[in-house]
């Protein structure tokens, strides 16, 4: 559910109201790693990271509460974000996200982990 919420406004899935481009994402049992790029709005400004995360956290917490009959806080207020300054940092971050479920002994390969997603290149 959380993975689908995170990918909902991704440009590869949502053609009319895309807000970001996701490169890779992994939903861990107690946190999320998400490598993405906010996209421009129609007025030329970019979607803010805070508005993207607010939307995902708000919708997913309501869905989680319904499905799990859970009351209370689902998401922490904090987040740790960073700007990728060069290709090396970008690729290192992508690899770190990929290997997160493997390092946590949740899967033998990233692709084996059901809550891992990354863009695929064709052509």
C-alpha cells in the first residue's frame, strides 16, 4: 500500500498530474528510502518535497488505518533529505537503496524484495 501511494503521482504512472520522477524506492519495515526528482508544476515552479511527502503520508496513513484498524500515528514528522550533487553521489545513493533490504536480511537480492521498485530503461 505504501509503495503504491509513493508511486501514485510518479510520471511513469500518472499521466495527468505527475509531480515527480522516481528512480528507485524501497519500503522497509520502519522507514522508506526514495530517490526521486520533483517535477515542474504548470506555472514553472517545482513541486516541493514537503508537499509531495505530505500527500503521500496523509493518504497512506488513512489507508493503513482502514486496512489495519490502526489508531494513532503512522508516520514520524521527520525526514532526512539531500540533494544529489553529482552522478557519483546519485549512483551511490541508488545502490545504497537497492541493497538496503539485502543488508537487513529481508531478501537475497533487491529484486526478490516485494517492496522494492526501480525504473527500468528500455530501448
